[in-house]
C-alpha cells in the first residue's frame, strides 16, 4: 500500500514538473519576440526625443512635451482596447477560429472609436499645455510636432492590437519583424524630413512627427497584410468581418478594456505628478530623477512583454476549459517577471555609476551633485523595477481572466494613497526629498502587486471549483445509478 502511494506521488511530481517545464517553454516562445517588439515600440519615441536634440535645446524641450503627451494618450487608449487580446486568446483556446476574426474586427472598430476624441485633444494640446503653465514659445513648437504625429495615432494603437491578436494565436514573431524594420526606418525618415533632404522641405520638429506617423502606418499596414495573407493566419480570416459591426462584441471589448485605460492613465499620472514634485524640489532632483526613471522605463519593456504573454497564455487555457493550466501559466509568468526584474535590479545596483555616465560627464565637477543623487535614485529604481514589474504581470494575469474592474480599483487606491500620498508625506512633509518620492513609487506598486496576486488566485480558485462541479455533475448524468446497474446484471 505504501509503495503504491509513493509511486503515485512520484508520478504526480514528474507530471507536475513536465507540465511546468512545458508551460515555461510555451511562455518563452511568446516572451522573446514580444520583448523585442516592446523595445522597438519604446525606442521609436526615444529615437524621436534624441533626434530632437539635433535641432537645439528649445526644440528638444518642446518636442519632449509633445512626445510625452502623445505617448501618454497612446497607452491610455491601448489600455481601453487591451480586452481584445484576452478575448482572442480565449477564443483560440476554445478552438473557435471564426470568433477570433470577429474579436479582431470589433477591436479595430474600438480603436477607431477611441482614437478620434483623443486625436482632437492632441490637436488642441497647446491650450492644455498653456493651462499647465508651460512656456508659450515651447508650446508653439510642441504644437507643430503634435499636429503632425497625431495622424499616426490610430495606426500606432492598431498595430499594438494586432500584436495582441498575433500573440493570442501564438504567432507574435511576424509583428516583431515589422516593428524592428519600422524602428530602423524611423531614423532616416526623421533625418530626411527634419533637415529637408532628398528634395523634401525642411520641416524641423514637425518633420519628426510626420516621419513617425508614416512609420506607424507602415507598421500597421504591414502587420495587417501579414495577418490577412500569410498562410499561418489563413484559417482565422482575421478581417473577414471588418465590414460588420457587432454591437455585443464591441461592448464586451469596451467593458473589459475601459478599466485598463483608467489603470494605465493612473500610472502615467502618478509618474507625471512625481516629476512635477521633483521639479519643486529643485533642478538637481529633477535631472537625477529623469535619469533614473528614463532608465527604468526602458527596461520595463521586459515585464511588459511577459505581461502580454501571460494575458495570452491565461486566456488560451481558460478558453480550453483548463483553469488549473491557466493558474500554472500565470504562476510561470510571475516567476519569469520576478527573475528578470531582479536581474535588472542587480544591474542598477552594481552598475549605477556606469548608467549615470551614459547621460552625464561624471568627471565634471559641475555634475557632482546630480551624479550622486542619480546614483541613489537608481538604487531605488531597482526596487521599483521589481515591484512595478510583478504588479504589471499580475494585472495581465487578471486581464487574461477578463477581470479588470476590481484590479482597477485596487490600483487607484494603492497608487494614489500609498504611491502619491505616501510619497508626498515622506518626500515633502517629512523632508526626505526625492528619496521619499521614490519610496512612494516603490510602495504603491508593491502593495498593489500583493493584493492583485491574491486576487488572481482567489478568482482562479473559484473558476476551478466551478469547473470541478460541472465535471462531477456531467459524470453523474452520464453514469447510471448503482441500483439500475445491479438490476441489469440480475
């Protein structure tokens, strides 16, 4: 009897390890191309800002205002459309290939519907920036950039949605190739339109905006062409229902995604308010903070990619009717996130001086105070990377379950009460300065991550219990009563 129990335990353990390894490999196949895609998406904005510096200090300052406005709007709208990926993943897991095309098309309708009002706001961003107290000369320059790049807004969101669709059906590498090509083309396109080469007029800051718009549309059309005509996507007929408006599916996509839009907006607002508070503490604090947060944002491409993969894997397993596998997929995603973010944190801790040297001449005595402050901020940015990265993946796991409203409320409370309120208390009231504000940035996501992880396992346990009850009920229906069996034997 004991031998039998031991043998069963060994078989169970071996099976568990095998399933865990299989899930890890499946997730990695999604994560690797998605990291490259995410880096390229981030890099387009970064390249724009770097090349603005070629036009002079004022163009850099003004262009940065426009770039921040555009990227903030982009990710809020992308958040609203993020439910499309989880719905497509669930349909893929359930083997409903026809449903994937319907979800994708309604997702693109949602992109169009949400892009129009945001484009109008971006077009008039000069009025908003003036109300926020920005210098009029900078605002006028920023307007030339914003009114050029705004035309690429629907395509910029659209390609992210198509990336999620491709990930949902385990084919993300095609969009990755397109994004890499777009990034490489963005640099010469910027240069040509900035300085008026190859017979084009010299457009300055507006040229960078027009170049990025062009690249966004090229990326979107190339991704759409791949999904429409490549043999790997033939069975899904992604754009078959583009001419049909499915109100029920459109509303479901919006209801799943709008809390994510608020969530992304909350995160962006917290970061922006922290920048303003750093500015209140002085130029040294602000410059040091920008070095640390810019570096952290670049490396956030890694947990962002793991988040996309986690959404896809959890949704796929849920569609298959395997909540246990969905739980395993989320656990693997969060484990990957913990490992990758810890490695990045180690880089921040061990090489903070080298990182600061990328931005500033550390041997210049005039930079001594900024270098010292930036180094201390980077040490805290390592903790921020871990807390925020794991929190982001936990949100993705819940998005895979299409559970977004409660997570939104959790993030609103933790980010604004602990993140901003705690940061203000420590930084300004208690006099910790920038260090206190950074602890706010760390503690908000850290507390949110703990609650969201608990939330995921609570929700998935409920689904697992429901699934087991359904199985028992089906088994009871399919199995004849014992009395009937005995009667038939006699």
